[in-house]
C-alpha cells in the first residue's frame, strides 16, 4: 500500500476530504517520528510497537574488494507486531 492509497482509504472510511486525510496521515507519522527521535516508544494496541534500539559497532566486508570495514554504532527503529496483527496475517 502506498501513501496515496492510505490517504484514499482514510478519506473514504471516515468520510472526509482527501486533503484532510492527507494532513491527518502526515501528522500521525510526524508525531511518531518525533517520539522515536526522543527515544520514546509508540504503541498502537493490537497493531504493534515502534521503538528505538542501539545497534553496536561491528566489522563488515566491502563486497567489491573483500576488505574489512568498520560499521559505526547507530540507533535503528524496531517494530514488534501486536497480537491482533499477528493473528490477522
């Protein structure tokens, strides 16, 4: 599903204009992103939980040359599916 398809679905489900639905969808993702930047979790009961975890620094290989490279530590987004989502899929 693309963002445009999501906006169309929200607009028809709720009975609002596509412009209002686009603003609502953008606002949801913007606020989830803000929470994750602050290191907080976002939980949608039944759907799942988005959180941030720290990935440790590690060694990798350059696939072209085979040389060992150092991959720095970084924060990554982790998603854990909720019970209702697992059962639905």
